[in-house]
């Protein structure tokens, strides 16, 4: 069956609708593609920006004292295998200008869970630290971690569970106490029953004011436990005793001289 010329409307109209549909579909695909690319680029640049910020400020953040409460120096089995019955941390200020000092930590330890033949000691310094020594065993190596100088100590013997031993760890501190107002911080890296902080002052430059603080996150809270100014070994000293300090706590002794 035929139709008169000019009366056929089906195929041309159908093709026009298909072209319109394909055009709209192509437009939507392009729009979706552009949006997807834009979202991907946005996510990429956000990721790159975040990584850049972390790279730029990471070294600074890692050196902040309160940062160590989240990245503790001894995040391994030692915190569960070694404990201190008594720890005495001494800072000897050997020159009046504060440029030379010595850190000495004397601790009575007990092996708790498993035998050990070595452990780590650490000290932080706003200037420099060197001359790391131990009375028991030897210092194998000392590395810097999160603002700490960390010494690996080989005890020279295998100590079984329940063994008690005393060790004295020392380090020379350089250019650490140059300001009129200074401080010393001590982190509780191992379970400790009794902590004593002592700062020994040089002749002619005793402390005028002393404050005791505990660092918690980004804040420093002055606490009621008071340090005493006394005389030790013929020189003025500040003594601060802390019973049952909590693991991970950071104690800060400030002075004005």
C-alpha cells in the first residue's frame, strides 16, 4: 500500500525525536562527566592540601611536649614488662648562665612479665644532649624520637620475671636553660610508684619562684602538690615528690631565677 507524496510522517518525525534524545543524553553524559572529574579533582586537591599541611607542620607538632601523650615514647612491651618502685630525676645546673647542665635518672626497677636483657631510657632537651651513659650495662645507641633522645641499653644479662635492679642513666645538657623563666618536664613512660624531681641550682643564682604543673593535652594545669626549696649537697635545690603518678602523665616544674 502506498501513500501520496508528502503525506508520510512516521520515519522523519521518529528520527528527529531520536536525535533530540541522543543530544540530551550526550549533554547529560558530558555534564555528569564534568561533575565527576570536578569532584575527583576537588577530592585530590583536598587530599594534597591535607598532606601538605601535615608535611609542613608535622615536625613542629611532634616536638610539642603534650604530643607525647598520644605518641608515647615507649609504645611497646616495656610499659607492661618493666615498672619502677622509685625514680629520682635530677637536673644539675652546673653554670650560672644555664648553658651547661647534667641530667641523672636513678631508678629502682622490677621485671614484671617476661625476662629481658635490655630496655630504653630517654631524655628531652630544648637545646642539645650528649654524653649518654649508664651504670648498668652499656648504651648501644641513642636516637632522636619525637623530640626525645632515646638510648637503647644492653644490661649484659638476662633478667627473669621478678628481678629487681637499680640503674643510673646520665646525659649532658647544652644550651637548655638560657631564659629567665625556665622549666623541666618529666614523662611517666613506665608504671611508677614514687617519683622525685630535683633541680640543683648553681651558686649565686637560686630560684625566686617555683610552680608545679601537669600537662594534659593542650593545657597545663597548676596542681596543689608543692615543691620545696631546700639545700642539697651544699647548694640550693627544688624538690618535688609525686606519689603514684599515672602512666603517660607529664609533670612540669617551672622556676624563675
